[in-house]
């Protein structure tokens, strides 16, 4: 494995290349998920990685870049509120916490109230995975916990809103209840209360990876206690155990986790590496998971081209009605492929700084 200075430079390189990513086909997402100057979930994921890079490197110019991004988007006007467009607000909370920038408060308060009281719910109060152009009535997706619930938890902590914290815990409960594949502990992409099924029954890699990365982040933010912590942690550990058994010899994971004929995919693999390493560092996973994570990081490094562009990343993926639909998702460089790879590299640096010699 490369030394930490080299890894940090590699993380910087992949993040810097975000603006160079260009889809080789016409985008199908209503709001662009390639252009980093849009406001959507992909940019939200990217901002979180930029923030982590700033905190690890101490490079204040990166914080200024994040501040400019928000200033530009607020000046342009924000898109409709939904699960996916909530994602950029998580990093806004961290930025507000550090800078006290009051220009962010109206947006943060307005969108948090929307998430608590107006964002559509399914049966049993699960957050309906509504996104731009697709309300998805009666559906819960595994993506929701990362895109919206982390924001709700951080908002609750920052502004002393116990109701937001309680809601964030409840959303983990209801998603675990309906999305867990009971035999393996892996997660289905989604559940439809109307249909009464898991659509194609896909154990989709990136969907699972939002959980592997999201639960340690949630614990770091919300610090759930007693039974809540135990219940969510057990779901995370059981999923991680199955993921470790399904890792390809290359170090990556297949886009359908239980289908070796489906292609190997880098963005999910980056989240798995990040989630394993963070979980070990936080005491949620035992040390032997480090070997799997290190193997994944090494594979991710081999996916990074000389220009910093990360290969083997799949395009944005809605709910598939067949397993073949997941096998046919285009593979192309994407902003989240860049930034999730950077997150994995940075988490490996943190892990190596805290691991016993």
C-alpha cells in the first residue's frame, strides 16, 4: 500500500477531476447528475467528500470552494424538495457548524421542516423515496437513509431537535424491517407497499453500500444509545459479514452482489471499503475486516487513471423491475465515483493512523 502522503494526493487528484467527468451519452436524470454545478444527490455526496478532504488536509481553499458552491446554488435558486435533493444539505450543516454563516439558516430550517412534516411517507411512516420526476408512491429505497436521514440526524444534533433525532432512528428501524434480505443480512434495493414485494429482488451493490457507509456515519453523528444502537449495529455487522464473503478476488464487488456474471463496480466498492474501515475504527467491526478493506482500496487505486478519473463506475440507478436491468446500467465515470473513491482513500489514511503497530 502507498504511504499516506501519496494516498492523500491521490484523493485530491480524484476529487479535482470531478469537473472533468463527462458522460458519453445523453443523461436520463431530470436534474443532471454529472455536472457538479447542479444540486442533486451526486453533488451532495461529492460535497461530503470535499468536506472530509478539507478536514483531513487542512486546506482552507477547499472550504472556500465549498462555500462558493453553496453561494452559487443559492443565488440560482434551489430545485424541488425531495429525498435526493436533500443530500447537499448535510455538508451545509457541517459548514454552518464551523463558520456560523447565517445565510444558510433559512434553507436549513425550511428543508428540515419539510423532511419532518411534508416529505411523503409510506405505510408505517417510512420516508417515501420521492425524487425529481418520480414520486414513487408507497416505496422505500435503501438510498434514502444516506440522502435524507443523515441530514435529519445532524440537524437534530446541531439544533437540539430531539424529534428529528428520534425520526432518524425510526427511519433506520423501518428500512431495516422491510429491506433486509433475511438469509444474508444484505439489503434489497427497495420495497413497495402497494405491490407487496422487493421489485426485482435485487441485492444491488451501490444500494447496499449506502448502508455500509451510512450506518457508521449515522453513529458518528447521532450517537444512538442502548437498544437503538444495538439493533442498528447488528444489521450493519451482519451485512458486512456477507459482503466480505462475496468480495471478488480482484478486491471489488459485483454490481449484483450475488451474481458473479454482473460487472465489477467501483463506487459501491469504495463505499464498502470506507464503511469497513470506519466501522473498525469506531469499534463496530472486528480487526479482520481490515484485510478485505485494504484489498478493496488497492483495487480502487488500480481503477484511477493518470488523469484522476475513476473507471468501472455505474451510472445513476433507479428501481429496476428485472435483474437484467441492473446488469445493463451503463458504466462510465461519475462524480460520485470520484468522490467515494477519495473517501475510501482518506478513511484508509485515518485507519492507518489509529491502527496498532
